[in-house]
């Protein structure tokens, strides 16, 4: 709905307004606020006749009486409006009395009976009408008392109600605030010389109050989505239209603000109405600039009004069946690093103190997906309402819906809570809230002071085994080993970061029938090497393996001798063992090239390590009655009635993957005393690993609540959607893949150096290119769910824009350069900057992004998926970019505080990169 034109006062309203406010009145004039003179005052223009007055209908809801509905404070049944639309109904004596009082207030002072002090009832915290009337009482110096009389004809209406001069006004906050304004002797005594100025101000006040009620408030409730009384019934299309209406309304207000008062130079009820509605919105950071300045100018008065409102709420007598309005006392640890847990604890305590013990879901607090509505949202009101209703324990007098229960929670928390602020109800009963800036400041200052990122609370040290990478001896590491290697390294770093003892296990394929073939080929091709301890000069393990396999397939004699070598190797033949060890050493040299590039550390513990432990495992399963021996001698273990069993021993008496993996599980649980085991392989091994774990549970090895976990990753694909290979169809060597990424980046850096667009020398380019190139390959993989496939693309992973490793490293370097420039050019001591002060919305946004670190670690520790870290550092980089764009750092009055925010962000990004295994770069 488009914004209505400037509000026009029609003829009947004009007569009433003038009869109410005017002394020296020229009936042929009327106010047209849309036109202003050089002093920014509305122009009073001539209106020849009433019929010539503007008759254009307003595109807004029907206009109700500004001052609301009034009635005698006694139990009388007759009611009348405080202001009538028909001038013929205006009481002539009252009009005459007003004119007399305006002309000479002292002349009628003696004849005027003493005023009864205004009284109020049904006040509520975080309620727009309540705040308006309380603020008006402060602004216009009218003391309010609590109406505790039982003789009030209020029926079921629990709206705030003002008793003034023997009548009740319950038409809304604007009505009550205007009533207090006119009740105030200060505002009724107007010097006759300023009569017409006062008239224009009064009419502008009325116009803006009406605009707030009929335009701003409805747009705010539907567009912002967080009015306490809003019931979310609109669909997405309507919501989009409402957001547009809100934006239009705010722009209209922004265009008409020329200072800190909506009526130029004068504080009026219109300011109270507008600021109160604006402050109940959770999206003030997105307001136009003049509107933000307007709300901040009145923040002190607003806070003072909230404090008085809280005091008055405490003085109100409780209704029968009503909940207490006094804020509750909470047992909260404000030093808790996890904001999500802190907010969760707050809302659980609210529910328990208001309604008793209620079984709530494990998760009741989540981060808002749209920060426009708040930082966190609590869903506890819905299950709590259902539980209370099911038990017949609803306080029926006050709670009739989840929304009302949510509102009661907000009232109980109160406006002075140190954890959350700007609470509101959204939709079916979600409580939206923002974290208090002082709490954010405390945690950011602790980050900088300790130079450490905060850990989530309550982490007990564990012994963890991470089985990853696991290449095969005598084979090159290829692109298929990339994911297991970098995911496993990140998992180890995460577990070590929170204090766990981690066994980094490289379960290499160093045992099996293929070694008979390899031993025989080495004897024939390298006879001198096979007799000594010198490493064979094998530079291409893949080709070496292919040649041995080809000889095995083509030569019966070679095949026969290879089979004999297997028997000799398993029986401990010294010559076969020596050659086997030489092959393992050659392979390790090739593996080392990859691990050094990826900064990966592992402890090799291959299949051969468990060879002598398998017989005891088979015997244990046999004694437990879990072993089935098939005809021919194969020994099987059937798990959960599965059709495909685990084969612990083959028909020929040999061992395979099943027997090795089951023996490894026992060793890790019983010898290493592992509390958590994580095996990282491609997704095709998922069923096998689950059967191995199930076998361990069936035999009784999982006896201390140990957690057994398998992370199965997807396939690295080429542009054709198939497994990534070279143009010739060969498997891509991992070392070549990594070097290609570094080479492309180095070429780009050298060009930037030639163009004078880089801050490094030609000699530094290679090292920087390796750090960024290898890191970008890692990030491109780690930023997605491990279970998904992805297409490998150098162009995408080396892009300088978007969610890439290159962009993130550039973002961190930008902050490093700001810190370096502050130290060099502004002579700032970066170790003595004081404390962070969060004022600007971009500062707050960055502080919130920083404080997500502990909760991100909590999520990552559950599934051990590194993409949680990637998401954190990417969101942090976006917040940091907005911060340095919106807030001048160097040379600003806020420079020390903003430099601290830069330091904290650099620190957080460095820690995130460490967890991902990405090297740091300070200059590019």
C-alpha cells in the first residue's frame, strides 16, 4: 500500500481543533502542513469555503479519535467520547471556559476545583501504550499514581487505562499522552502573543500522532515482524508488501525530520509516539540516517521512562490469576562464553519460575536467520503453553495463547536484564531478542586481553583416535586421498584445540597378497637393491605397481613365484621382510611430499601392525558364540541379521580388511583407551565400518559409552561429473594437483608485482603462492558438507571474490594492514589500546560475529564437519568488511576501540585458519 499524502484536516475536525485550542481565531484559515516557510513552519493559507477544503480520501485505515474513548471512573454505564466530531455537540460552557482560561489563567484559577492526581492501571512492560503514557508524565511533569480501586468498570479490557479529572481514557498510548499534555498547567498556559505558533504546533502534533497510529505502527507490525501483539497470518507475498510499506514510511519520516523534534524546535507528544514505536522495533540499525539520529537523541528520556514504568509495574496490585509483573531473579553466569547457552539458561529459568517445572525440548534457542528480527529467538512459549494446557494449569485469566505466554516471559525478564534487550513476540509465539551491548563488549575485551579465542564451557578431556588419509604402500597418493587427508587433519586440530588427546593414525595398506607380486618384481628389476638396505630409485610408484601387475598377468612363472613370496612374507622370511620394508620406505618418501605441502602430521600404524592380534580376536568371538564357521573353514560374524557378514578368516586361512579392522577396533578401545574413534574414508565404506562398530558393541568392547564415528566423504569430480582424472584418463597425482594450484597463483602474483599492485617482492611470491594455493584447495573442499560430491575447478577455488580461501586470506591481510599502518603512521601502541566500546551498528554486528566462535566449536565437536568453521570465518569476513567500510578506523576519535575490534577479528580468523590447516599470510 503506498504511503498516504500528508494528512489533511477536514472541515469538521478543523472546527473541533480550533474550538479546543484557539483564542484569537480567524475561521477562514486552516493549516496545510505540507507547505512550509523559510523557518520550516507550516504555512497558514486562506480557505474561502468549507467545500473548497481538500476532499481527497486518505489511503490509510479509518481515523479514530486521537484521544480515545473516555468514561466516568465510577461504575456509571453512560460513556462519551473525549472529543466529538460534530461541533454542534461541543459543550458551549466548556468552550467558553477554555477561552477564558487561555486569555487569563489567573482569573479562573481560584474558581477551578483542585485537580485530582492522574491515576493509571494495567501498565505492562515492553508495551507501547504503557511507555507512552509514562514518558508523557515525565516530560510534562505530571505525577502518576497507581489506580488500585476495585470500583472500575473495566470488564475484560486489560489495556492500560488513565483516570484523569474523573474520567477514564483507554483509547491507546497516544490518547493518554495527549490527555496528560493538556492536563499539564505548563502546556495550557500559553502567551497570547504566540497563539498562532502554538496552534500550528498543536495541529502538527495531532497530525503526526495520527500518522504514527494509522501508518507507521501498522507498517512496523506487519513489515518488521516483531510486534508483541502481532499474529503472523500473512503469506510471503504479503510480507514483502509489508516490508515495502515499512521502508516507505521510514523514508517519509526521514524526509520530514529536520532536527531532533518532529515539530521543529518543540518537544511534543508526537515525539513520544514516534520514538516509542520506533524503539520497539528490533531493526533500528537499518533505519535511515535521520531516523537513527532522531531515536538516539531521545534515548536518555526513553530509558528513564522505562525505568519509571518498571517501578510503576511493581506497585500495581496483582489480578486474580495474573502472573507477577516484578522482574524475576536469575542465576546467570555472565562470563559464560556461549551466548546461545546463556540465553537458553535465561529463558529456561523464566519458564520454571513463572510456571514451574515443564519438560522443554533440548533446543529452545536458536540464532535468528535474519538479524533484522533479532540475534536469537526462543521457541519455548509454544511447548510450554501446550504442556500447561494439557495439565490444566494455564493461568486462564492472563494466558490464553502462546503469544500471551511469550509476552508474560518478556514482562518477567524486564527491561534491565544484563543479557538481552529489545524483546518482542513474533509469529505463533517466538520471543525475539538482542544481546546487550555491554555483554558483547565484555567478551570481545576478554578475547583481546587473553589473546585466545573462547572455548565452549564444560568440555571434558577425552582420548580420541582419528584414522585418516590411509594410502596404499607402493601406490601414489592421488586426488582420491585429498579429502580424507585434509578433513582428517582438520578434525585432529579441532579435537586438540579443545584439549583432547588425539592419536593421528595413518592406517596404510601395507599388507596383503599384492606384496608377493611387488617383492618379486623388485627382485628382478633391482637385484642389487634387494640384497641390501639402499632404497630403490623409484620415482613413479604408480608406474612401478602397473609394471608389476602386468608381469603378474602375463607370466605364469612370475605369478607362481609371487604367490610363494606371500607365504614367505606372512611366515616371517627375512629376505621378503627386508624388501617389504624397502617398499614401505620408498612409499613414505612419496607420501611425505604431499603431507609437507598440506601441513599434515600422522603416525603410521598400518594393517601389518594388527596381523599378530587377529587370532586372539577370532578366538574371543568364538568363545562368545558370535562366530559362524562355514564349510571350507571361513569364519564369519553376522551382525544384526545382515545377509553379508564380516569375514574374520578366509577359507585359505588368510586375513582380509574385515579381520584387520575388527582387530584395530579392539586395540584402540582397550589398549589406547579411546573415548571416541573417528574413521574417515569415502562414503562407500560406510556399511563396512558400521558393521565393524556393531561387532565391537556385540562382543562387549564398547563398555564405557565410547563414541564410534565414521565420516564418509563424497567424490571429487571433473567437469563431466565423473571422477576427476587427467586428460589421458589417468588418476591425478595429488602432488601434481597441489603444485598446479600454487603455480597458477604465483603467476597471478608475479603479474600483480609487475603492475605495482602487490605488497610482496618477487622472492616472496613463491612462498605466498604456496600458502594461498594449497590453502585455497583445502578451503574449497572443507567449506562443503563432506558427504557431498563436488566438481574440482581451479578457477573457482582461486577466485578472489566470494566464499573462497583467496578472498578470506585477502580479508585478513586487509585488517593486518590497518593495524600495521596505525602503528607506523599514527604511532599507536597496539598493546595498550584500552577497551572496546560498541556504539555503531557495524561494530555491534562484528562483535556478534566474533562471539559466535564458541557456539561454532560446539556444533563442530558434534559431527566434526569442518564446514562449520568455514561458515564462521566467511560470515566474520563479511562483518569485518562492512565494519571497515562503514566505520573509519584510522584517525577517528574511536580509533583505539576500533583497532581492538580489528585485532580481535585477526585473532579469530587466524584461529579458524589454524583449525582448517590453512597457512597465514600477512602481506599479499
